[in-house]
C-alpha cells in the first residue's frame, strides 16, 4: 500500500488545471482574435495569455492551483 501511495503522490503534487471556453458578444456571435489573460500569484510569470481561434474558443493550460483573474480584450469592446 505504501508503494502505491508513493507512486501516486508525485502525480497529485504536480496536478495542473486549465481554463477554457468560448467568447461570444451580446448577440451570441463568436469572437475570434480575443486576447484572454489569466493572472494569478500562483503563476511564476504572473500572467498567461492566449488568443481565441476562429470559432471563439480558447484554452489556457498547465495552471497551478490558485485563484485566477481572467480578462478578455478585443479592440472595439470593453474589457
């Protein structure tokens, strides 16, 4: 049993998460080209950003456990 715990403990310690979704405007149309930023003290670089694809989808991967603030930016729209 101790061996099983030792094998599983490292994977639990390195558990990573992601933030994903689809960006849409008020009418429900998808928005490609939106900059999505996740900020947190849990990140070494403090902020990680991606851009939505042609279908408005985004995924920010390999996030350490913690609290994140997510902002969306596109010219012509409020953040």
